[in-house]
């Protein structure tokens, strides 16, 4: 028992130490240009030009792209995910559940790069043809891909929370869902949304393929964008000094 408890304790400390090391590394590397190399933090946050060859590193456009892509995917993905979870937990008959649940679980296991390939091969051409654009890689494509990617997380976590609800006496199924079940499950649903946000704002590979990767502030939903994570993936391999 003593040996087992020590093994469990060491395992727990490894998790905590790993997290602290990651946080320390990110802050040390991230603060170095501002504390030791004299680069202006305001120029970094508020600058609109990303020109490494000219020592201009403004990330306003990338912050805007990340925030807009995440908000857009939430607007589409959250209602679909919550309604799907509600349908599975409260309405769907068992045969239908046996079809939809494995499909949701399969979605969660698909590598992100395959979502990107799907977006590049299907969503991007559709946007290009329907809107008559010269290029379909855009903020809209990013939003649609991220909305699809966050669905498994939102559906799975929300369904677990919603199952805790119960049918109100004398109320219809729809009234019960909106007045009793969903309010009772709001903390679990909020957790699902937060996990979905993490999936969306941190996604890289799928976004690279459909974003267009132009480091400019988007004026329209069909403009090409470059989110923060995409910029890291594209340039970290050859960056050095302040650029890194």
C-alpha cells in the first residue's frame, strides 16, 4: 500500500510539474523580447504589420482572426451541439441513438488534419462557387470547419449534463426541456461550451488548410485570415531572435 500510494503521488506531481514547466517556458520565451531586447509590448499587441524581415511584429490581425473565428464557430456549433445532445438525451428512440452516438464518437476521433482536408476539398470550393469568389479560403471556411470540429465535445459533455434532468408534471416534452432540463444542466453545458472554445481557438492544422493565411485584419467574412496558432505553425520552424 505504501509503495502504491507513493507511485500515485509521484504520478500526480508529474502532471503538476509538467504544467508548471510549460507555463514557465511560455512566459520566459514570451517575455524575453520585451524585458531584455527592448521590443515594445504595445507595438506587438496593437501593431497591424507582421513583417519579420523589417522587425515589425504586430499581432492585432491574428488576434482578431482567432477571436472572430472562435465566436463564429460558437454561434453555429453551440446551438447545433446542444440541440443534438438534448435530442439524444430526451427525445431520440434507442435505435436512433445507436446510430447517432457512434457517429459523434467517430467525429471526436478524426485527426484535425482530416477536417482541414475536408474543408479544403469540399467547403472551400463550395464557398468559392456559391459566393462567386476568386478564392474560397477565408474566415467563413475557418468558422465552418471549427464549428464541425467542436460538435463532438459539446454534444458528449452536454448530453451527460442533460441526462440529469427529469420530466415536469403536466408539462410537454418541449416545455420540460427548455424550462427544466436545460436550466438544470446549465453548468455542464457551460463546461461543454468552454471545452469547445478551447478546441476552436487552439486548432492549427485544419485552420492552416482553409484560412488563406494572410496576416491582415479581416474586413469581410470571406477575407483570408491568419489566426495566432497558424502563424506559430507556419513560421516557428525558421524563426530566430525576436521573431521567434
